[in-house]
C-alpha cells in the first residue's frame, strides 16, 4: 500500500494553482483581477500559473468586454473539477491517516519508537 502523497498531482497541488482551482471549483467564472487580488499575485505570476492549468485542460479563459473595459474570465473545466475533487479526496485520506490511532496505521513501523521534537530533531526513546 502506497502513501497518499504518492497520488498527489503536482500540477494541481502547487499552492497557487490549488488556490485558483479552489476558487473556481464553486462553478462560477471568475475575473482575472479578482484572482490576482485574493491570491496576492502579480499579473505575470497569475498568467504563468493559468498557462499551466490551461495546458493541462483544467481551466479555460474567455476574453471579452464589460462595457468598454476589456475583461478576462477564468472557468474550471469538468476535467479541472475532477482533478480538484480528486486532490481533495487524497488530502482527506492523508488527514485521516494522520488522525488514525497508531495501531490502525498500516504504514507504522513496528520499531518506530522515535520521538519527534518541535525543532525537528529526532531522539531515540528508551523502553
């Protein structure tokens, strides 16, 4: 049995792209400027991430006008929604694994008697 993190999709899981898909997963098309503002990104950085998502066919981009002002709207595709939902399922299974009692964790080692300290150092415990 493999660990849930093996199944994470690097295209989806990257922090900014996951944020974009999370916002779009509600089903509404979203204006480029809104994504830029709520995710705290420059226009160039957002464009770069959107290009990755477009190439993976996870989102679509529509350009048009609202009055006289040019606008760019982004929408999630069915493939994108499925990818996002799959990523969330993997993250939920990872959380469940983390919350499982030690004796129910199939990945736990019989000899895993090591304490993890907050500073990241590991120390062998005496039995």
